[in-house]
C-alpha cells in the first residue's frame, strides 16, 4: 500500500509555478505510475486542502554529455498541476517564495 508521501515526491518551484500561486495552482513532481485520483487524494491528505482539478504530464529526459563519453539522457519524470478550490487555504511550503 502506497502512502501519500510515496505519490508526492517534491514541489516544483519555478517562475511560472510562482506566478500561478495567485490562482491557487500548485506544481509537484509525482510518482511516475500515479494516476490523477491518487494525486488528488495525496495532496488533500498531506496539506488538508480541497482539490478541484489535477493535470498531469510526462516530462521527457534531456540529452546530456559528460566530457568525451557518449551522450546520455536525464531521467524522465511526471509533473502534476493541482488546482485548489477558492475556499481552500494556501499550501504553506510555497508561502515565503513569492
């Protein structure tokens, strides 16, 4: 049985994700095999908020080189964009970032 902390790996903190805090959109890296329902339940359990929508996308790995060795790829990962309801409180880990 997976816990909510196995589904949500880390928050994604970028300029674009910080601009979306005003409309209560938060971005997380999630487990690659997690579906939208698991992501919604995990965010609601961890942060005690009400989620109204979850969008997911697979972020492909980038091609990288190290010295003269043959090139390889960074690992691909899954990103989830979570939209909260208007009545929900803000998620605290993003508070001091803006």
